């Protein structure tokens, strides 16, 4: 587990721009060292803004695997799906092979069986890790050693679809779980767990707004992940909080 680094910017636009620069550098380094890069995208305002900021960057998209930290378990054409937002922001605008985009199953697959959908996505992660030769054990599963796992955060400290005081945030064995009672609509979701997040080389949290300052302080300060899920997000090599001044306002 790495100690968090805090980077503070004037506003959300500046933090997104800095994160985009840093991500391009990591992608280039990973491709030079291992031939490919592996990133986990996040949704939300800052996550989608970061995705959009990558459109015009010079990146070899043929050598990038893209995953998602969570997904709303809704129909495949539902605009709430994170993958559709990522396609609008980035993926439809760059020459990435479709086989390199690892989408969560939709609710109209597998007869709406969320538990089965979670197992299927976990299998896809394990298969990719084996094929790429960058497998790492997480809980009782195997995932790719993601180069970067990007995260947004809610005001109560949730990351991916891991909410305070829930079975999902307490999960220590499975790398992907089905959420049936999310406190934030829609109630049914699929999410990577904290063991899967912790398998990433780098975990970057993109957070802006004064309404998130308390959760930022708890997460950076090492609070209980069960109470503040963001506190459980750590990369194996690096953990960085990209914050605007308002989100950082309760840090010492």
C-alpha cells in the first residue's frame, strides 16, 4: 500500500489537464517497456472530461487495453451506462480496436443475472491478464496489473460502486461483485472491489468541489474504508489525489 500524494489545482479544468498529461506519459512509458498499456476509466464529470481531453493527444491506441471500474447494470442502450458515456467522450473518436475495450455486461445479457455478469467480467479480466502476461493476484482472483486505475468520488466517499457500510466495500475475495441496492440510482450495478483496485500500479482520484472536502480529508487521512471507501483506494506503486482548492480545503 502506498502513501497518498496530494496535488492541488486552481480548478477542475486544471486538475483534469494535469491528469491527462500524466496519463499520456504513463501510457507511453508502459508501451515502451511492455508493449502495451492497461487503464481503467472512470465516469462522472471529471472522469468524462479527462476522457475527452485525450481525444487529440498523440497516443498509440492499438496498444492500449481499456477497462471500467464499475457499471450501471441497465440495458445495453441505456445512456446511463458508463461505457456509452466513455464512447461519447473518447472511444468513438480514437482508433482503438473494439477488442481492446473491456465492457461490463448489460442487464439484457445473461437474463439480468448480476452475479453471473460479475463472474463473466472477472473471467475477462483474468483472461486478459494471462494473455498479456501481467497477471496479479487480487483477493481470490486474478486481474491485470493496471497501469492506472482512475477514480472519481462521491461526497460520502464512494468510489466505483463501493458505498459506505455495504457488502461490496467489505469484499475481500471477489474482484468483481454485483450490487443490488446501491444508495445512488440505479440500484443495480457491477463494480470492481478494493482488492482489484489495489492491484493497479497507480490509483489516481480526480475530485473537485467543497461538498467532497470531508471525504477527501478522511481518505487522505487513512480513515476506515468501510466508512469512507475512498480511504481504501491505494495503488501498489503510487496513489495520487488530484484536487481543486475546494476539495482540498479540509486538509491540514
